[in-house]
C-alpha cells in the first residue's frame, strides 16, 4: 500500500556556499529517503529553499559591502548548482523571499494572533550605542550561560545546542562594532510557547521511533518549561508584521523560516496547477512528514514549530525529526572563517559526486559526531566502490560480452543451490535495505547493499566462470547469468545512494528504461538481451590525493 511522505529539509542561510557537513547533516539523508520512497511508488514530495531573511545574510552583505539581494542571488544560484551536480532531487527548492511565503507566514501569524497565541508586550533588548540600533540576536555574541562556550550567539549556543535570549549571554559584544550593548526597552510580539508545554510533552513522550538524542533533548527542555519567545525584531530586512502600527518591525526569522515547509508545499501545488494538492501532506493524518535537520535545529522543529502548528490547527505535526550530529573535518569542526571545510562547488569541480555520496553515507553522523578524512574517502573509494562493486560489474560484463556474444546467457531451468541462494539474498535485501532507509538508518542501509556485492564476489570467485567457460559452458552461462541478475538488483539497491553510477550499472546489465521507474525490486533480465560495452563505474584514486586535499584545508 502506497504512502504519502513529505521530506522537509533544512533551509540553508543564503550567505555562503554549501559544505560537506551540511550535505551530510540534512540534504543527502533527505535525498536518499525521497528517492527510495519514489521508487516504492509512494506519493513523495521533497521541499526546501534558501533562507534569505536570516541575519547571516545581512552580516555577509555588510562585510562584502553589497546588498542582501546580491548575496542571496549568488548563493541561491550556487545551491541550485550544487544540488543538481550532487544529485539532490528536490521537487521544489524555493526561497523565503517569495510573495507566496510572505502570504503564508502572515496568514499563520494572524491566525495565531486571533487565537490569542501571540500577544504584544514590552521587552528588554540589546542596543548598540555606537551603531545606534537594536541588535538582532545573531548580531550579539558572548559566553553561553549554560556551558560557558565563548562563541555563543544571542539566539542559540552551537556548542550545547540550547536556545536562549541574547540578554542571557555573559559578557555580550556587538558584532557590528564590538561594543558592549546596552539593555533598552522596545515593544514586540511574543509567541505563547509556555501554553503548549504540556500538550507537546504528551505528544513527544510516545514517539519511540525518534532518535533517542532528539527525543531526550526535547523532553529535557519541556521538563524545564518552555518560555514565551519574541517573534518580531527591530529590523528592516524581513517579512512585514501584518498589524497596524508595526511598520518599523519585521517577523523574526526563526518564526517564519519553519513556515517555509508549508509555504513551499503550497507553492509546489500552485506550480503543478493543483492548488489544493498540498493538503495531502498537511491534512491527511496518515501522511508522514519527516524533517531533515542538523542537531542545532532540534528545538525549532520539535518544540517551536509543533507549537505553531497546534496553535494554527488542522495541520499535521512532524512524524519524525531525524536530526544528524556534526561531521568534523580531519579532527576539527567545520569553520567558514578558517576555511576549514569541504566546499561543495570546489569538490564538484574536481571530483565525481557518487564517491562522496558513498563516503558521507557510510559515515553518516546519525547518533554521534563523525570525522571525515581524505584518507578514509580514498580507502572507501578504492577498496569498496572500485574493488568490491565496480570490479564486480566490470569483470562480469567483460566476460559475458567476450564469451556469449555480448548477450545475456540463458540459465538452466533449475539453478544450482548456490545460484538460487544468491538471487534469494538479493531479493531479500530489498526489504532489508528499504527498512533501513525508511527508518533513517542509512549507514546500515548502504552497508547491507555493499554486503550483497561482497557475497556476489565470493560466489563469482568460487564458481570461476573464466575457467568454466572452457570446460563447462553451461556452468559458466549459469554463473554469469546469475551474476548479471544480481548486478541488476544491486544497481536498484544502490540507486537511492549512488544515483549517477547506478543507472550505468543497470544499463550495463541490460536494464531498459529509467531505473527509478522500474521500482524497488529486482528487474529480471531476459536471455538474449544485448549487453553494451562495459566501462568502469569508478576511478581508482592515487594516494597523492590525500596530501593534496589536506593541504587545501584552511588555505
């Protein structure tokens, strides 16, 4: 029975290019998940967009001496290029700068305001006396009051993950002037988060399918008690507040960015000439909405966004928030300021996408931070992709073309026990790998698929068709036929993970048409099917790559 599945993916700030840590954190997991569900025939939608109103955008614009619009144009185009070249298959990647997003945001604001979930009150905010302006939270830095990390921002500490108010920072400093900001009074709108505390806790408590770190973090904050949060700011960049007398303020980015999942779904529906189609994902209780995030976004997607949805009414709560931990690079946390990152445009200019997709999936930070090294990337490419999977395809197809007129050999009506066992193993792997993907255990999923390739290599070595073809041609035909059927199945199993090389493997094995359209199953290749000239799926990399790439870090 088909399902209705929404992959709601983190909205990147449009202030810089994407790096590999961000890809592993949200975009690659979402893509693997969405591709799998499409192949299963599920009604699947994957949406996201550029967050254009975040203060990182305005900070970047000020540092470069350009307008926010110029920064956004460059980085939004970079995102689209990266996603295309890396195979991230969005149904829609939009931005928070659209008229549609503003309308959906203001509608939610007004509904919550009318229901009494938003109220107006005076608050104390930090004011930069040198710059002569109130400071958005991200314009303030200082020491975290919870873990003492000195680089905490005024909205959240990246070290411990806690959200906060800028006034809680110890020894705060303005990012505009480095001056010590002064507390001053100003009027703002607040979201009554505290009113939803018990309801959200009752909702999260039974979510046993959530990752323990995500569920425990959210429950810990709920047991401490949620606090009402201001959702407007004294800024000019952002979505206008739809209330009279609020012309000099804007809706704060943390409130409006999460609404992007809803506004993007509505935009997709409008673009599809089916304006009500969005309701399938947001109003059908059987639909699953899965939010792909990094661990720093857990509070916004497990607490704040659910409160907004509950307050608005008649919209589905998240089914899962499989937030990933961080990917460090050669032992250090990714840092834009130190240029300590694997920037995706740079990587894609010099390397193929599937080896990095494979390496990041195999080390996906699902339960703990993981460390990417170029030495491990090289090992996985050469020892696993090339030697285990690529070599299996190449030697089977080369032998078959050479000895069986470049056509699929005919297998006997009754297969030997070892041939039958291998095909049964391949067919069983669809439930195994698919189950791992559906549960967001992507490391286990790709390991299971590669395990089948390893079994196929053992089968080939034991039956040695290169020798049998001279003495027992029927045995060689059975072996190579079974191996080609196995490669056909493996190409499908690898497709969600490796979308560039899997269609090539599929075609080499005699697969016809679109591999994803063929579905989540092994397609049987008929005897006599023409087999094209094989070419390597992957390139073996030289050891010198490690030193070359390590030297680029921090430069």
